[in-house]
C-alpha cells in the first residue's frame, strides 16, 4: 500500500533539469562580471578624479603665494625674453605708520623633490632676520619646460605644473599666470 503512494509522490515532484541550472549559473556569472566591472570602473575613475583635483589644488596654492609675493615685490628678477627655472627671489620693504617700523622681506622660492618651498626672511628695523620655510605645493615638476618664470614688460610671468602619479596613471595640471608688481 505504501508503494503506490511513493510512486504518485515521485510522479508529482518537479525539479530543475541540468540544462536549466546551467542557464541560471551562466546568467548569474554574466551579472556578477558586470557588477565587478562597474565597481572597478567607479573606483578607477574616483582615483583619477582625486589625483586630478590634488594636482589642481597644488597648482592653485602655488599660484596664490607666488602672485601674492610678486604683487608686493619691489625687487624682482631682471627683464628677460627667456624663461628661467627656480629658484626665484623677490624682495620688498614694508613701512608701518603706527609703529614706525621698517620691515625688510626677502622671499626665495625653490623646488626640492617636487616640493615648492617658500623661504621668507623678515628683518625689522635692520635687526637679525627671522626665517620661515614653508612647503606651499607638492608634486611640482621642476623641469624648465613645465615650471618656469620670467620678468618681462614689468610683469612676472610664471607657469606651474603639478604631476600626480599613482601606479601607471599620471595626472598633470599646468597653468600660466601674469602678475604686475606694485610700483617701486
């Protein structure tokens, strides 16, 4: 009596065939491959965007400080049609009407190991100078064709190039500026 019931249960059971299981596995494989590709692309694009923004910010920071000091400068490089590589030296004198102090400022920009350094010496009333060294930008390309300056027609023209490299990806940002110093 038990045997007929088992036979009827076996006849009513439905399952997946081997072909159906292989089709499902193939579809899941395609979906998983697509998801992995999208994740890889998003992380790769995000990394490149971050590197590019880093290069932009480094160039902008360098331009800010160079422009600020160039506008103050009373002593600057001699006029030239040719571009020069760093170091760049700028100097100016401030007069404080309230304290009657004279402040001598001497700023030198140098590039060492991709870092743009600003060395400022300040002397008040001819006293001993105090020196401050600040890294104002990183990833700066020191080659003459990428980062350079010249003083021409009363204006300081300079180009700053930042090169950020992570693995085989290189992001480059270069900008040119022209600053007219204050009258001497």
